[in-house]
C-alpha cells in the first residue's frame, strides 16, 4: 500500500543506516561510536534484550531487580547489537583500544552518562534519517 508522504518526510528513516551501516556519533576528545538503531530496522537489539531479561522477569515484574543488573543487561545488549565500533578510545598510555564487546561494556560502565547519551541517540529515529546523516557527512567532509 502506498501513502502520500507530503509533510511526513521528517519521519522517514533510512533502513540501511538503522540496521546495517550505522552512524558515527561524535563525542569530546575525538571519541566516536558507530551505532545501529536500538529498534527500527535493527530487530536484533529487541530480540537480544528480551533474551537477556527473560531470566529476570519475576524480579522486573515485582520491581526488585537490582539497578546494577539492569544497567549491565542494557550495556550487554547495546555492545552486542547496537554499538559496532569505536574510534579514539585509548588506554592511559595513549594506546588505542580496539572495539570488543568486553571493552565496550567496561568503558560504558566507567562512563555511564556517556552511555546514557548513546542510548538516547541510538533510540531516536531522528539520528537515522537519511537527510540528517547526509548533512552531517557534508559538514564533516565525508560525503
């Protein structure tokens, strides 16, 4: 079924960017994170998160799940299905740390507010709108 999209262009996302290519999110100090959407065309995120919380369902329903466990599960789901790479992450000696799920989980545990911002951006459809991504590439000279 086809619909007239006039006036709705701001609600159209690029499914390839959401679920395959991702976007680079830029943070201070030259740190960047390649992320897929947490939802939308990235159905792997929802499936994996549901698998991770299943053993904790009773605690979630009762409101007794330890917030630390909840945070750990979210970081794990993101590091397995949303965050795909990073740049500019180094050890104290300045040596680049390659992306891995384990390194990502440790980094995000150390910087929970940065992780919260990544969660917010990766959950927002506006991050994955084709026009927005292309405009950002032009500004950064990547187009």
